[in-house]
C-alpha cells in the first residue's frame, strides 16, 4: 500500500513519525525545503509531551510518484481547489483522499475527486513546529484520537483500510455522522483556536482565564445554535456529548459551563492554535474556514453570531492591520464577559 501525507507540517510530521515508527511506510510531502532536508538528514524529532526521533521518508511535491492508495491531506483548506486537482491523477483507481483539515472541507474535495474517494477525519490533538525537522505534540499522549467517516457512497472496505493505518498512531472512532463530527471539531476550533488567536495564547490560556472563558462559553452556544438550525446532530467527542456539557438556557447552566471549561480542556492546555501560528508568521490563516463557517451558517439560518463575528473581525485586523495578538484584545469582547 502506497501512502503520502501531503502538507506534512507539525501535525503531518507527527502523524508520519508515528506511522513510520510503527513500521508503516509513508511519504511526508512538504514544500518547505529546509524542513524536508532536516527530516531527510536527521529524521523527525517529536518532543513536547513525548520524546522520540525516527527516520522518515520526506520529499518535495514534485518528487511524488503515484499511484497512491491513500493521500492524507493536511494543507490549509484555502488551497484545496488547486491542490486536490493536482493530486487527483496520482490516486490509484480505488485510492482515497483523507482530509484532516479544519472546517468542513469534504464537499469541495468530493466535487473534484468524487464522494466515493473522499474521507473526512478530525484530529483530536494538537502540535506545533519549533524548527525544521522538530515538532512538539501539545496534547496528553493518553488523549489522542481520530474521528473518521466517509461521504455518501464510500465503500466500507476503504474506510477500514484507512482506519487500520491511523490506528498505528492512536484510536480511531468511525463516524456514521460525519457532519456531526465535523461540527464538534469546528466548535472546539472556533472557540479555542479563534479566541487563542485573538489573545495570542494557547487553548489553556483561553480555558483558564475567566474573561476568555466567559466568551468561550458564548461562542460554543452560538456554534450549537447555528448547527442545530441547519439540522446537525453533534457527534460525541472522546465519548462526551459536548452539547449537554456546554449548552445553556439559563444563568445557572451558563455558570456550570464556565466552571467546566478548564476541566474539560485540561489535557489540551498546551495546544498553540494553528491560526495563531500562521498570524505570527505573517501568513493567511483559516479563520474564514472556521469561525467564518459559523457566521455563514448563522446568516443562512437567521441565527445571530455576534461572538464569532467579532472573532473574525479581530483576527482580520491581526492579519491585515498590524494588530498584535495579545491579552489586551479581550477588550473587544467586553460586552460578552461583563
């Protein structure tokens, strides 16, 4: 079986290192020449909550040679039209693209390669790249998991094939409710990655700082309201029903949700939002594919999304107007935490 991880940045490098270390060969594909060269010379060093180094097969995109049975897609969703179109001819006849991207990328990918060749997978852990060839796992090793499902018409054997590969790293939950799993992950990203990018902090900074926690709970409620308006049933996250935990319709339940936030996120405190990493590097981030989706659905179904609207607005200022990600930016949300 021939497999590639296209866009092997922090998450992809860690996935590739785990797969290789388990004896499953996979190509790590990245446009960053320095990163590829470091991986080729020294192997992948994975630090943070673990510590190991393993040789990996790292290549540049123009060195790819199909056909591939599985391509794990881990680039930014912004570039999907051109990237997926480029990858399509490299797939084997029964090959699949497995998107581990944020947001809800499956419909756009399926338009290019077909629904029966598109698998969605949410990543329930975080990572950051410290330097070429070196990445840090920022979640507790005991809390790692994938949640995966296929588009309509996906043969069960293809899902099983991918599941067996990913289980070389951590447990894989198969989702009959793919859109529900996507919205569960989107809720987490919109809240903790969105607010973390606003204040220039980690998931833990959002979860443990009272003003940010108050805003976070309101952000989650907006996500749940718009998704429910669109007919979505949220999938459990690592066995927990997040709507029961964090949804509120009275002050007492709202207060309980605020108290629960730091407890629920404890094993993921160290995650540095990928959007924040992009903003700090001066690169476009995925706010339109994360919080922007919540806002878009809100407009479509007539559900107000003032917190997510404000998150998008502030992050756009960080991207385009020189606003620095910092704690003081919580002032833009004063009306939501006073």
